[in-house]
């Protein structure tokens, strides 16, 4: 994955304006700031296929270069960038009929970081035992598996909200969907993942651990 060490105090929007005027450092600045989150998003959308994510990553920034004159500095650059990324990913998925449920090369959730899934209310209590840590790792694996099984319109909303931390309004702009639709898809994604995990008996086993404390 491309990486630049260039840092700048300019905003994304200011950097893009400079790039539009022919200053390559503007492009370097926004690439350096967003390359990790963009690659992470594409990797999730490709269900962990790093080769496909790398190819799409390159495609997205080629499109940024090609479409630089179309960018309006009154619009959030991050929203504009992720709109291009989302459309590129969706086009690829639909063209290739990509529906394989392969395992992730990189997990959607870190084994020791569950802040993004607090809404699922899966693990309670401040004191964490070794058994609970084991169950958290198992939960991590289940979350990755069930995330892969979501249809693209639900998966993309979940990724943008819970992993990338975007606001619903931003996601609505990126997916060109009504705000109510985005929120509805998020509720469905959360409930679907929770229901599917419940079917595995994970919660019953976890309750037994909590009761033994």
C-alpha cells in the first residue's frame, strides 16, 4: 500500500484546492491522511481479500486524480473520497458477482478492542477474567464471520459507522441514500449479527461464565 510521510497543517479541502491548481503536495497530503482508513474500508468491503483491496485502493486514487476538477471545496473531502471508494467497491462486487464468504485476512475488530460493538451489548462488567478474554476473542471471530455474511448495503453501512466512525448524515451522502434508510440498514445489520451470534449459543456460554464470577 502506498504511504507518504508528508504532513501538513492544511485542511483536506485546502490541500485538494492546491492539488487542483497543480501542486502535487496537496495530493500527497490527503493520501497520507486517508490511505489507512481507505484501505481498511476496501478490505472490509472485499471480505478481507487483500489483493482485491490493493487493486481497488489504486483505482480509487487514480479516480481522485482524474476527477480532481470535479471536486467542490465546499464539500467534505472525506465524504467525497469515500463516495468514490464505495462506488468503486460496489461496482466491482456487482460486476464480479462477488459473494464468497471467505475468511478475513485482517479482522474487522481488534481482539482486545470492543468499543465499536458496544451497541450489541454483548459483554458486560468491568472486571474481565481470563475466561471472559477467551470469549471475547471468540466473539471477535464470530463478528468477523457474520459481518462477511451481510449483504453489501448492510455491510457498508456497518463498516462506515462502527469501524470508520462516520456520522449517519455522511454515510447517507456517501451511499446516496435517505438518512432514514441508512439508519434502518444499521439497525438491521446490528440485529442480524446479534441474532446470528445468538444461534451459535455464544450468549448462553458467556452467561455461564458471568454467573460463575
